[in-house]
C-alpha cells in the first residue's frame, strides 16, 4: 500500500480483540519509533512496553476507560528533557520529537493490521509513580496496541486543504 493509503487506514482504535500481539510485530512497531527523526538526532525518548496484566491494570487507573483496559499491549512513551534539543529561545523539542516517534509507531501498527490510539488525557504523575520512573523521564502518552475489533474504517472527517493551507 502507498504511504497515503496507510495514512488513511490509520485511525484511533478504541475496541480491541482478545488476541495477543506477536512479539515480532511488536518489535517492528518499536523499530519504527527507533528510526524516527529527532532534533539533532538526540532521540530523547524511552518506551515502556506493558504486557503484564497486573501492571496494565495499575496503569489503567490513570485512564479508567473500559476499552483501554482491553488492549493487550500498552506502550508508555516518555520524554527525556535532560537530553532533548532546546531552540535558542528555550523551546524544548522533546514533545515534538516524541510525537514523531509515536506516530511512526501508530503507522507501523496500522501497516501490520494492528490498531492504536493516542492517549494523552491520563494522570501522568500517577503513571510515573506507579512505574517508578526516574525523574528525568516525563510520561507523555499512552499508546494501547492490539488487533482492532471493528469492521471497516470509521469515517474520518477531515477539513479540506483550503481550510488548512495558506499559499503565499
């Protein structure tokens, strides 16, 4: 499939089959993140892969949604602000770099027949404590991962190019 077709295939999955994700596919998703570009190639990220049910249940306390708890894998994407590139005006590009890596994972998952959904509305501080993360890491997003339990691709309403592009 073409890249444009892949971007159309990828959507936020909120219903997962009770089916484990093969380690080989999980490694391919993580490899996509590893290959993502970052400012000055600093790669200010760390990915915590959660597959243990007890740990996933604890982390689900930070985002208590039924659908979230059904994902067979959850990847916590963390940013390391101690190594991220900072622009001259102080803008820290850690979140930008991590967003690129996360979307690389989401697209790789879609290519493999897996589904994901960015979860940012979670209690990051509580998640940090539950997992005993070091101080230099910030919990930025949770990425549930699994086989979608939905028929077809939902209609993704998108603005027209005229609404989002300005030509000068």
